[in-house]
């Protein structure tokens, strides 16, 4: 089949609808009785925060396209307005299910565990008295309602902030009565208040929503007036800011300027109390220029993700995931020289099953080692008070040459990264912001060490960020090596990022935006030719997303050539498996478990001589063409056998795997009759214990 014949819309799944399917799979975890109760609540909250970002970025993007080019057609054949219609229908179904799970499943089961959300009409007299004092002492001094009249126009509402619209009768001290007021609640206030056991005679884990407290005592803010109604609402805004690469001369100042505006982007969604009167909903809907489809009336707090606050407030290990011992490779022990260990052999780490500490230790030892001359590092997301940043500062203070490439435009981490850049520059670290027009998404660190008369490059390459916190929650691979060609490749990429010059030919790495896309197409084509020549051929790819059309077409061609293709795709997948004559040999599965699957692996049978690559890139256009990415080979036979074994674990999962159907829906795997549940993440945990 000609590749142009693979353009039919029915061969592709809409990206936005696929992302909503992912959130549906996350929410489904909240309903699984075998998962500890507080973890199920976490899954509900995660599905809510995911949906926030979906509206902030993806829906905002489709809305912009509907205004700019309403006739544009996506790969699946939908116009922007057709996409919005389907998004609205699916989003409302998802939100309705979220609140059903909260109200009908989780809250009753939490009550059974003596973890209670106490409603206003259930407060005892002593609880009400304590909450009244809490309101007067902690809330009243900082809450500032705004009465709506000609002198007090409708205030600017912060993105995703908790607000109340209050209906009033009567006149204030100046004789005014506009009938309405807006109360904005500072983000610094906790959204859940734990009732003190001794002072209120409450249970050890009795909680009250902040919104309930404000609702109960809001009259204290309007002396002499009568409250007719008080209803919480929240507005989600476009948060995907734009920096014109051709019109800026200082990327840092441009990003800082856009951050100021992020909280006041165009409105894309409103959530509001389901009991709010129709006329009030209409008033807000008109004020925010939202149509009815983008208004969500909900039964409960308007920001479910903040319910996650109770997780850290409750000491109940029996209803949380059991702790596990993080594996420390013997050759990377705390008192051992990490460079000696790497010199002996390449070392592969699989987080979170294996500790992230050696990565921090690699940079820490480099900072204090007198033989180390230079450190070069990329930072995409590093986290507050990063030990890696502290080590880089220490190295610079010690007089070593330290270069850090910080990506200022890492979405929702821009402000933090600006602060990190300033901290590093104060220590005389050479900080650059990558290449204008391309995000630096590669995860790499290079240490140049003088050993006698030899200058040796030590490298760390990863699939995930240099972030100790996410390393405990995300699955990622990290490779230590002092391979000469690999080190030289990394050095050349850093030269690209920090200076000017032509693209250098690399020995081992595939790199975006130059060779990764072409390299993957070439390897897929090789599998096709091997199959046609009677040799073994198979492709296994594990990524977070599959969207890029040329690579999808290449996989379709491979399927038509009878190449067996296994895709393990956590989130978005635009490839449609199971189409007769097109994709019958492709299986797509998604693993949703305790840890967020984040490893990116590309494995090719290569006529029995398996090639295994790990990467920072997913199969998306942005990763292929608009980002600096690295895709690195794992050449050591023992290590790449480990990765192939890990992939096999995911392919054998019959409990936390979801199989993509040809209609775009997912079907959860279940053990067969007399078959034991096989959970990949649990098996990987066991393998390191």
C-alpha cells in the first residue's frame, strides 16, 4: 500500500479524545476495591488535576484554532468545532463520574474508616463554635469581598482560584445595594480543615471543607445585610502562553512577562455549585463569555484536586500503598567512588525501584573531586531546593567549569526555573537557555575528568527529569557510562546548545530535531525488509504518547508486512489498532498503576540482534521537530536484556493493563479462569527486593 493511502481519517484517533480516555482510565483506579482507600482518593484527585491541565492547554488550543481557522481538519477528519463538541460531551460525562465516585463511593467508605467530611448541617454545637472562632481569627482578617456596582466592577478572577458569588438584600453603611458581591479566597488558605480532636470532641480524622466554613459564616462579611445565596465557583483559563521567538532579544524577560499574564488568560471553563440559581449561572456565564457546554455544575467542592490535602494529614498506613525498600546497586554504595564504578562497566538504574541517590551522588562527587575539570548539565524540571542544583553551585564555587542549560519554558515550572537560573548565576555557573524556538527536553549530564594524562567523559543519560521527588513516583531509566563515543556525542550536543555552529555527526545517539525521526523511520523500515526476507522482525515501543503521523504510517506499513508490533503507551495514542488490512498486527496497551509510567524505550528485533534505545522523547511532532531530545543505545547485552525483560513484564500484565480497541475505547485486562493476577509494577518491585 502507498503511504499516501494511509491518510484516511478513520485510521486515526483524535488526540484530545484519547487524552480524555486516559483520564477515564485514571479515574477507574478510584473504583478498584483492591487498591488502598486513600490511594483511590488520590487517583480521583489526579484525574481532576489532569482535567484542569487538559482545559488549560489542549481545549484552549482547540478554541484558538476554531477562531483562527475553523475549517482546519485534524488527521482524524474533525474540524475544531467538531472536536469541541465531542470534548464537551466526554468531559461532562467524566466530571459527572468524578463526583459520583466521590459522593457515592469514596466518602461513604472513608466514613466507614472513621475519616469524615462533616457537612454544615451535621456540625455539633461545639464544632460550630470552634469553626466560628476559626473563621473570625484566621479567615475574616484576610477575606475581602467586592460589592458589584459602578465603583466596584467585576474583579479579575485568578485562574483555578476558589471564589464565591453572593446574592444580597439590604443596604450597606453608604446606602448601597448592588445585589451581588464576589469573594475571592486566597490560594494560601488550606481547602480542608482538620477539626482538633480535644477542642471539638471530634473524631481523630474529622474534616471540614473551607468552602463550608465560608458559606456558614459569610454573613460576618456583610454586616446589616441579608444573604440570599452564596455559591462557590472556579474559572479555568488558557495557560499555554506564547513567546514570539522571532521578536524577542531576551528569552528570560519574555517568559517573565508571559508568566504575569498566565493567571488572566482567556476563560475556557467554569465550575460552579449545582444548587446555584439559573439567573446567577447565566450572569457568570455572560461575564466570562462561556457557552453552556463549558459550564460544569458540580455536587461538591469545585476543585477536587485540593481534596488530596487530606492524604498527608492522615497517619493510616493500612489504607495507603505499603512502603518498599528502594534498591541501591552494590557498585554504587555510599562510600564508593562512583567514577571507578562507571569505568568498570555501564550502569543502568530503573527508578523508582532503584534509588535516584546515585544520580545526585554522581554530581556531588564531581563537585568535590579535584580531578574533575568541568560539569555540563541540562535541567528541565528540577524541583525546589534541588540537591543537584546545590551540588552544581558547590562545583562552581570550587572553581570548576559548570555549564547548565535550563529550559525556561517547561510548562508550569517556568517561574521555578527562572529562580534556579538566578541561583546558579549568582554562583558563577554559566547558564544558558538552550536554543530559541526549540525546548531543551534532553536529560543529560557530562563530567570531564582528568585521569593521569587522559581526559575522560563520564555521562548520565535519562528518560526522566533530574527531580528527586518525581523519581519516587515516575518510572524512568538512567544510564551511567564512560563510553568514549557516547561521551563525545554528548559533548557535541552541549556545544550545539551553548554556542553557534553546524550540526555535528553523532556516533551513537539519535537526536531531535536532526536524526531521531529519520532514524526511527529507518529502523522500522529495516524490520519490514527483514520480515520480507524471512528474518525475525518485531518492534516494541514504550512511550507516553503516540501522535506523529509519519511514524504512525510507518508502523501501519510494518503491520501490513506482518511485523509484530507491541506498543505500551501510557496516555495519548492516535494510532488505531485492529483495522483489517492496516493495523491487525499492532497491539496497544496502557499501564495504569501505583507509579506513573514514564520510561521511553524503542526496541527493534533486528533479525535477532536486538537493538534497544532509551529516550527522552515520545512519538510526537513536538519531540521529533521542536525539541532537543536524546535517544541513546543501551549496548551492554546484560543491561539491554534487563530492559527487554522489563518490557515483557508490561506485556504480560493482566490486571493493570488496558488494551486499546479499534473504536478508540480501552478494555481493562483481567486474569482468566484459574489465572493469577500479574501486575508488572509489583513484579518489578519484587525483582529488586
